[in-house]
C-alpha cells in the first residue's frame, strides 16, 4: 500500500552553514506553510517559527539537541564541520529513521549518487525554484519514510505470522502424532491394540511369504484373572494388566510387536523368529511375569498360559490361521505345570515345552 502524501509538513531540521542559503530555504518553507494554511492565528516570533523549522550550522551542535521533534531534515552538501555523505551517516547515527533531503549547488550534482547510496531520500539543486521544489521534495521524503516503516512493520507482522504458523503446525503435527499413537495403542497397558495387531500381522505375513522367512506368534492368557477381579477388585486386575504390559515391553525384541488381544489375552508377533527363538522369548515372558508378581506380593493370585506357533512349524494357510494355531496351543498349556505349549506340524497337534 502506497503511503499518502502528507498535507502538512512536520517540523523541519535545516542543516546549512551558509546563512544566505539557509534564508532561502526558510522562506520556501514559510511560504509553503502559509499556502497550505498550516500557520495558526497566533503570532510568530521569527521567520523560522513561521517556517516551522530550526536552522543548525554545525553537525556538532546536533549532539545536544532532541532530534525526535523533527519529522524531516534538509541538509547541505557541505557544512563547516562535515562534508559529503558523512553528513548523512552522522544524522543516521544521531536520529535513526529521520528522512534526509540533501540540497546544494549545481556543482555538487555529480555527488548525488553518493548521497543516495549513503541513505538520502532525495537530492535537490538550488536553482531558484525552492518555493516549489523544497516542499515537494520534503513531502516525498516523508511519504517514502512512512512507506518504508509500513513495509518494515508488514515484514515484522509476516515474520510473526510465519513463526506463529510454524508453531501451530508443530503443535498440529504433535497432536496428529499423539492421535496416531492413541489409535493403535491400548490405553491401559500401553501395548498395541487388537486392530493394529491385525494390520501388523498381515504386513508381517506378506513379508514372510515373499521372502520365505519364519514368523513366530505367542498367545498369552491370564489364568484366574476373573477371580482376582472378584476378590480384590478391578483396580487389582488393572494393576496386573499394566504389569503384563511392562513385562512384554521389557522382554520382547525391538522388532517384535506386543499387543493386548482383548480382555486378559495378549499376543506377540516375532518376525524372522524360528521355533527356538520364539520359545526363548515365551519363557522369558513367563519367568519375568512370575518375578514381577513375587515382587508385588501377588503370587498365587494369577498365572499365565502361553501358546506358541511358528509359520515353519504349523504351516498355516493364512495369517489368521497362525493366530488360531497359537491360540489352540495356549488353551492346551492351561493346567500344565510348565504353562507353555507349541503347535506342531499337523493340524491340532501340539506339544508341551519345557
């Protein structure tokens, strides 16, 4: 958006060592204010008051002045104590953001590019038309400065908006990740839920079929769990379920998938695991569970029955049949002293594992 040209001139700082030139500039500013109706009815004590400006002949005098009262500066190309673009640099140092219009004789016109590169808003040549050129150039410089400040504010707002958007996206991404975890996780045990287990099983089955790899499955059921709930309450039952979750996370391999199958049943998928490896994990689970029960004085309250099946051993026709084989072995293990059973090579055949 282009800033509108101001109708009124603000207070002007005039830097000029030559009194004659300073007088011409003051007269041009006074005439512009009278023509624009900027002057009030009150009396003015000097031409500078009428012009709404302050004339300073030395750059060094600015150090003791409050430059925040000025809205624009008219600066000579040379002063008695400063020359050329150094004047622009000193003004920028003392009053950052104050627009500067440089004015000088025709002989200094060649220096105009240097002044512009140094930060001057415009360069005027004294041609005798100051009544027109000076007010017009000052208003142009003020409008440019307003536009620059508006652009900087817009950039800051855009930067803040971009940062806020990035922060919002990060929060959204975190929320999506948490939702993704929640969708596939059992809240009580922090294991995978049944739905995600089925998805993972199918993917592992396809992988095993394609590369002719083994795939082990462990099915787990808690014995006497209903009696525990009835005798000690559901809080005790929930404690045991959370305990099984911790045991499975601690004893299974990183590539294994442990899930709550439903109620007090659990399942572990073991990719690339043959019967020996799957049995080793099953016994680690059982031993760790008994040790955890002893540590919490819950021994003799519940027990665990485990069924094991491997693709290479039971030869299932599809992924769900592998689960059926492990589930059948698990029911066989109930009541046995060692609590672990393996599904054999023939349908319905199983063996107890020591």
